[in-house]
C-alpha cells in the first residue's frame, strides 16, 4: 500500500458542517423539546401530576399558581443517584448496559409574605433549579454478520467522486475510510472504490457513552384571590450541556481480507441556553375537595453550540495500523421548542389521601430549527422533516398520596406519553424499521415516602422511565437493533418550612 497524505481546506468546515446538521437536526430538536423534569421527591412520587396541586417547590416547574397556596416559606434540596442505560438486541445477541451517576435534583426557596389587601392576602416569591432531562446513558450493541460492513457503505458513498475530492464532499466518513484503507480505488480508476470487508464474517459493535443534563433556573411568583383562585407566573433560563462518544468497531472473524479491525470514534459536544415564561391558574372552590389547574409554558428559544469530530483507524495483518481524523466542526444553531398546555385535577379524600391527575399536550411539529452556519437548503430540509415526522404528544400522569399518620406519607404514581414522532422512513419513502431517538411512546412509574412535621421534611422516591428504541448501528446498515432505553433514579429530598 502507498501512504496517503492527508490535507484539507477551509471549505471542509463549511460543507461538512452542513452535512452534519442535515443528518442530526431532527434528533437535536427532539432532544431539547421532549423534556422529563426531575423535581422533588414529592413531585416525582406523584408521577409528576402536580398541575392541580400546590404548596410545593415542584410547582415552580409544573404550575406556578401552586405557589399561591403557600402559607409559610419553604427551602429544600434534592440529590439523586441515577443509572441511565439500555437493554438491546442486535443480530440475535442481547446486551444490557448502565451508567451510574449522581444528579442534583430540584433545589429552591419560596418566600411567603403578607399582602395588604383583603382579597389578596399573601404572595410567594420563589427561585429554584429543576433538572429538565438527565442525558446520562450507556448503551451497547453487538452481533456477528457476514457480507455486511460499514466499509461497503463508504465505498458506495464514494463512488463517482475522485479520491482527491473526498475531503470536500465526505470529510466525516468516506474520506476517513479512504485514508485508512477501509476502501481503496480500483486499479486504473480514480473514482471507483472497493471495500476492504466484502464477504468477510465480522463482529460489529457500537458503544455509546453519554453524560450531560438539561435544566432550568426559574424565578416565579404566586398569589391567591379570596383563597379560591391561585395565580402564578414564572420566567426562567434553560441551559444544556452534553458530551457523547460513539465507538463503532468491526472485527474480522473469518474471511479473505487482510483488514483485521476498523474503528470509528464519533465525538459530539453540545452546550446551549435559552429562555421561557409560564403562566398558571388553580381554582379551588370553597368547601370543595376538588382543585382544577391549568398551566401554559411558552416554547424555549435555545441557542446551541455544537462541536463534532470523527477519528478513524484500521489495522491490517500485513501493513499495520492506519489512522485519520476529520476536521473539527464548530457550528451554532437555534431551536424553538413547542409550547405546552397542561390541565390538572386533584381530589383531597379527607385526611386519608390525595389523588392527582394531569393531562398535557405539545405539538412537536411546531418546533423550529434555524442556523446561519448551514446552507439554506439544509435548514429547509431539516424543517421539512420536523413538519413531516414530528407529532402532537399527549401526556397522562397520575399520583396518589396516602397519609399513614400525622407525619408519614406514602406516594405512588406514573404516566404515559404518546409517540412524539412517526417511525423513520428510508430514501424510498417507506418505513425502514428505525425510530427517532426518544421519539416513541414512553412509560414511567414511581414509588416513594416522606416524613413531614411542622418545621421540616425528608423524603425519598424511586422512579423508572423507559422507551422503545430501534436503530441501525450505521447509516445504511441492513439490520435494525431493537430494545429499550431508560433511566432508574433514586431521589432524596430534605427541606424546612418556617
């Protein structure tokens, strides 16, 4: 083999970034739009059904009108131990992986003060932080196949493009494959390619390690009119950061190729921030055990900074190891997440129990993607995919709190959210068996308890979420990996009222 010199120009950054955006835009919109708040032990134990409840720091996120029910001030801190992972199956082989980690849960303070008005007797200011989404995850897929290799995809991708132009058209994939001899030009040709793995039997594997979080810092105010109508307003800043490494490998088991193993390392780092506002109402007629709640949350306009890079290596039995790295892609884009409406009902069953139910609705097709760093046609294509793929999500949550005695409570809750995206379609327009990450219907359940007296409280809740997953290990791979991804989380809360 002849050593190939690796050189690139500035145009790689422009065109390569546009290609990356076109491939990932829909996934990015879903990642930031579909939130799964992790509040206090109480709000999690009630299944998140807090729209019709109040006097809890969880109201800062669910319905700021609940702050109007406070009769004293409150301060609390939550800390969680989580394990984000996946149970997967690929080519008849099953894998289970978990990523244990600590997460700061909801923390905040609510300050209640009297108001000098006969109908508006008190008001509560609150400031708090709420995790909107835990992005930690470890997932692994592996299996053996014959005659199917990512090197064949690279060869197909490169066909018709001269080897000295691959850096311009395919800087993150086919170019790296050519410089590491995963593919090579056919003798006498400069734009026709053959793959290193053709009829070989190989073991394919993909390992994903991801860490990060999405959270909001909020300032809110709630008050009450004649102890019957509670009103609240909040404004906040949403921040997000994530680091993800996908390691794809193919290892030869048997076959004619001298290529023994190929490896691709995809590195993605994201950070961003944006703002939102929320309005809520809770109606509590006198002498009625029933409360009715409504809340509205505006969409969040997030400005995202995105870094992406791919490293590739190929090890041959005769010629040794070849390595190459793509250019670094730094881009910025904006995502406007959809608005959300929530309705809630709570029913106090004497001193024995409290039942709470929530219904939420979000139209993910109303999300928007914009960027000045990409070609206009790529931004248009992403927006069209949003319009044609994303759906209206309906969310149902419920929780039940039992008062075992004056100081102890037992809670259980859960919920279901409908699919937020249609199954994915291939180039021909037919369903290809894959699902948009985090786009299918999702389930969660929770169980917890709390000790509470007049001055302080402490509680714990375990919560589990899961959603269906179906993907290809690489873009045009013929086999679909199935399974479920999820998060198990133990949240501990301690607080005081004064």
